[in-house]
C-alpha cells in the first residue's frame, strides 16, 4: 500500500491517505468537512451585492 500526504483546505493540517483514495479525501476530519459545508451554504443564502 502506498500513502500520500495532503493538506486540508479548511484547517491547513497535513494528513496521510491511501494513494487510491487521494482524489476522494479532501478534508482531514469530518469537522473540517462540516465546517466547509456550512460556509458553502452561508454563501448560497447570503444576498448578492450585484443584484
């Protein structure tokens, strides 16, 4: 089995995943994933300045 190191876009921590899961593993923890989903949903519900 080969492993790769990745950097979590939410918190900046480095984490290790199987090479075969490299494309699917984006966040280091479920907490980081949920926080990013909250940010995305806040951006979609906030009013646009260009309207």
